C-alpha cells in the first residue's frame, strides 16, 4: 500500500523542465521565458501572451474616402487650367494661372502645421479637416459665380485658398491609412490606390473641362462640378470615419506608438537612406509636375497641337495608373522595395530623355506616343513605392512626417524646375518658325514660341543625376519590416513555450513507476 501511495504521489508531482545550466542564456530571453511560464501557472490564457492582430472590412471604405478627397481636391486645383481663356473672361482678367498658384503658396507654409497637427490630433481629425476645408472652399468658389466682378474673383480666390489648406492634410493620408488599417500584404496596393487618385484628378479635368466650358458663362457649371463631389466627400468622411485606428491593429508596427513631430523630424534628417530618398523622390515629383505643366510649350514649337499635347498628358497619367498598380502589387508580394524603385526610376529616366529629344523634332508622333506612355508607366510606378519606402526607412517615425517632407519638398522643386525651364528658353530658329503652332494668329504676341533645347539639356542632366544617386547610393534598412518580423518571431516563440509547458504538465516523470491495479 505504501508503494502505491508513493507512486500516486509521484504522478501528481509537477515535473520541472530540465535546464542545462552549463550554457549561458540571454537575460532578455530568459526573462521572457520565465514570464511566459509564470503566466501559464497563474492560469492565464495562451492568447493573452501574444498580441492579437486583425483586419477590418471598413479599411476599404476609409481608403475610398481618402482617395475621393485626394481626387476632388486635385480637380479643384487643376480644373481651370484647360479652359484658361474662358476663365480669364469670366473673372475679368488673367486670373486662371493665379488660382493654381494659390495652391502652391498655401501648401508649403501650411504643410508643416498639417504634419504637426495630424500627429497630435490623429488620422480621423486630419481626414475631417481636409474634407471640410475642401468642401467649404469649393462651396465658396461656386457661390462666387453668382457675384459681379470684382467681388466674384476675390471671393473665389478666398474659396480656392481654403480648399488649398486641405491639400497638406491629404498628401500623407494614403500611407497613413495603409500603415494603420492594412496588413503588410496589402500596404503597397492601398498606398497606390490612395496616391494615384491625385494624377487621376489631373487627368479628369483635361477631358471634362473643355467639354463642359465652351464659353465664359459656362464656368459656373465647372464650379458646380467641383463643389458637389467635394462636399459629398466631406459628408462621407464625417459619417463613416469614426476612428483614427482600429481597435485591434492589423500589424505589429501599427500597434507601435510613433515618434512625436520634433523627434520624427530629427530622425528623418539624421537618416542617411531617407535623405537619399528625399532628394530623389522630391526631385522626381518636381520634374514630373514640371513636365506636365510645360508639355504644350515643348511640343507646339515643333508643330504638335494642343490636342496632341492633351493626348500625351492623358497617356502619361493612364500609363502611370497601370504602372503604379503593378508596382504596388509587386512590392506587396515580394517586399523588394529598393529593387523595384531602382528599376522603375532607371527605365523612366531613359524613356524621359528620349521623349524630351523627340519634342525638338517635327513629324514624330508615332515615336512620341509609345515613348510618353512608357515614361508614364515607369515614372509613376516609383511614386507609391517611394512613399512606402519612406515609412520603411524611418519607422517608427509617423507617416505624416516622412511622407509629408517628400511631397512638400517636391512642391518646392516643381516651382523651381518650371522657373528654370522657362528662364532657359531661347528665341525659336527660322527653320522651326514655319512649323510652330503656338501662335493663334500671325499677330499673336501672347503665345510666343521658344526653343527649349538648353532647357531640355539641363533638365535631362538633373534627371540623370537623380537616377544615378538612387541606384548607387540608396541602401535602405527596412526598419518597419524588421520590427514586424521580430515581433512575429517573438509571438511564435511564446506560443511554442506555451505548448511546451502544457506538454510538460501532461507527461509523467521518467522515474515514476506505474503498477497495474490488482484485480
């Protein structure tokens, strides 16, 4: 009987795991292991030891609202450009270009305020500020249509300025939403959808504005066209964006609290790979915006009409939508951010240089069309990948800081490149004077054709330098990806320890002798 009692007692004894004390264990891992085992002994559930991750279907609705804000705000910016002659008549002076300049003037100083406030107030507040600034600005511009000049133009400019306040809040939203709401397998695609709403907003007015406005009085219809979608986007944001982040994060990095604004700025400007990316990406944004702005000025001296220039602009944007979508999917699946952006940038520069040279020669439409399409595909493919890389390189810096700096510096460079191109124009030679289509009549002194040969040479040299710097010096460290992999491995280890502890408790001691029951 004594032996039976001893055996039963030994079966009930807790079996302690054997630890080889001759081998030193990492103090952090040992502490982690002891904490995990302790939690099991205290009766906690296994899931409490491991961070829970979850994705919500509403992430797509939030992304759609951000894309709509980006699109409608860009349309408000660009809508007057394709019908500038009718706009000037409607407002009683050369005001069309000034409506676009208001965006540039407001974006740069407000940008830093937007980055700071968005970090303090959160994603939802940034979306609501952007939505209602965009909607109210569009409403004021629409209401100004029913006033008489000069009140009409001044009220409209006030509305344009209020709408311009929205843009600095919008510019970083795609990467912010992708990081906060989407898993790492969808971040590239989500960023692409959000950011490509911007060039789509450039593309749509080039088709809609000329069709809608055939005389000055029709500008009121264009103002209505920009107002109703803008106020609709603001209402949707108010109704459906009720949180800055999900209750349960989709990734380990989304659960990490980002740096504050000042610390984030310091981290960005002391991060070598990010500085290279800032130099290249902001330069690329500036050059693309510049090329889109002066495209007709480059083509008309060689005999290419405004209609053909519009076709080239459309091909750049449509090709860019395809290229950006493909690059977003590729980096989601392969995580090869650096390789993707280097290849896309290198090929884009090659086709861009070829296209610029073709603009200096007449009767080359069949060569220009595929070249500008290829340039759009590869050039805009770098945009979402570059913005994602800015978050990867600087983690845990907030997306509004890392992305916002790139877009802001890109806006500044857009102005510089446009001024540089036009400053380097030279009088057109006699050989091309006979084929130019810039003048509307023989006595037209407002639309003087220029020779852009020197401008194109300087522009091409800058593009070449950007590509070389990116390919030769950009060596990123994927900080966000590394943090997620580390946390994922830690979670797997905790699960493994939990299973190990359960097995230890369920097995008998090797010294226990179990005797059969006597009949």
